[in-house]
C-alpha cells in the first residue's frame, strides 16, 4: 500500500511490543522494506521470539527490554534506543496497563502505578527524544491512548485518568512541535481483540486474569493495526479505532447529556 511507504528507511521504537497491538504493529511493520525496529517490553523471551520473526520478514530488529513502571530508568533506556540505529524516526508509545475495580475499593497505590505506567513513562521517553527530533527537524510521536481517554467509564477510574492525561499532554505537544516538523498522532482504540483485560489491575493489585466480553467480541487486532498504521502514515492528529463503541466518543463531544444517559446503562466489562 502506497501510504505504508512512509515507514520505509525509518527506525521505529515500539513499547509494549510483546503482545496485542504492539506485537501486531511489529509484525506488520517488519514487512515494509528497509524498516528498522526496536522492540521493548518486560518479557525478554517473547521479545526475542518476535525479533526473530521480524528479522525473517526482512526487517532490521533489536530488542530493548524495559519496565515502564521503573520510570527512573527510562531516560537511560531512551539514550540506548537512540544509539542502536543512530536515531529514532517514530516512537509508538503502546505499553500500558488497564484496570478493573471501582474507585471506592481501589487503593491509591494502584492509581499511582497505572499513572506511572500509562502516562509518566510516555512523557519521560518523549522528553528524552525531543532534543534529537527537534535538532533533525524530523520525527513522529505516536501516543496510544484509548477511547477511555475521551470519556469516563466505570471500573476504569485510574485508567481513564491516565489516558485522559495522555490526550492533554500530546494535544498540547502536537501544537508545540509543528514549528519543528515533528508529528504527533494520538491513537484511541476501542474494544480490540487483545489480552489487555488479563493483566488489568483489580482492587488488590492482582491481574484480572480473564478475557472481557468487550475484547473477545471486539475488532480483530490485525484490522486495528492496519487502520492505526494508515493514520500514522498520513500524519493524522487523532485516530479513533473500533466498532460501534467509537460512536460514544462523538456522542460525548456533541451531545454529552445523551452520552451520560447511555453510559450509565452500559455494563462496565
């Protein structure tokens, strides 16, 4: 596809690459000629397996294991990423964690953990990349938020907060970076067929451990990523990706009163 030529000769760093949207991004990008990939996540074994798959597809590929919760390590990790292929053209902030608990039962430690992983990690990495991109007058920052970053949803208070924060930060950053020719794209997936609900934090901090109906019946991850990469290649500011649930975003923005009536009747999972 012509728009995918945008990624040719580019170095792309993907966080949360070991599963779900991040893994599928890696697989699809690896098929594009002359692409260099840097794959990051905590699970080294899965990263190595994915890296071999990407190399077999023709991409240059390196792994950079990291834990987004360990925010004090991320500036050094970013400098390492920059050294692997001599620069970063596109960063896809995809790593994150969700939530399945009511606000009243969620300890503040869980709120802080989700905010560190989903929000502050992306800010720290972005700040470390900006001098490089500004100096080159080239670069693309992709923030994978969520439609939960567009409106509130029950049992997702901390998750919604972090994803709303991403929206605010990268909205403002986009305006600041236009003078430097650095693009910013905010991706807001809806219900996508990934395992995100398995690792979602419950009230006691343990993983949810099961697949939500919303994810199980959601958009296939392959289609989500195709739409996502097309939006990035077109340097779109925002990409809302999903099925009927995306309508809720427009309802919230245009007729919020109706949105709140409908949202109050929706089963959280």
